């Protein structure tokens, strides 16, 4: 397990973190949270991880109403307040436009 700070959202419900400078994609977290993760897939330039436990939760974190949320994979942001979910989606859209525009 590795303790990391979550940086920013990317597509498909993943969030960026870093371990020794390498990008790690983590689901079901929110920016600025401190979490323990376990690497589940290692690639040359990036990795995927799962959350083992949340050390410092976000103020935007809520308990999802859906009992199968974490196992289903159909929703990406039920662990966030709705207002924050809209902010996340706006940020992802703006970042995508910036990348495409150069």
C-alpha cells in the first residue's frame, strides 16, 4: 500500500495521483483526498490502482445511495455531492478543450 494525495479528475471516473513521479489512475476518490492505494495494473508510463482506505476524506464526499455503486461501474461520481459532480465535469471538459487547442 502507498499513501497518496489525489490531484485532479480525468475521464471515466478516474483521478490522477502520482507515485514516485509516475501517474497513477485511481477511481472513487476526490481531489485533495489522502488515500492508501494498491497498484493493480502497471504500464510503462502510468498505473491503475484501487483504494484501500481513505485517510483524509474530501468535504464533498457523501455516502452513495446505491448499494452496489462501488461494484457496478455504471456511475462515476455518486460518492460526490451533486454540485461538486457538476464542477468536476466542467473541469474535465475545460481541460479537454485546452489539450485539443494546444
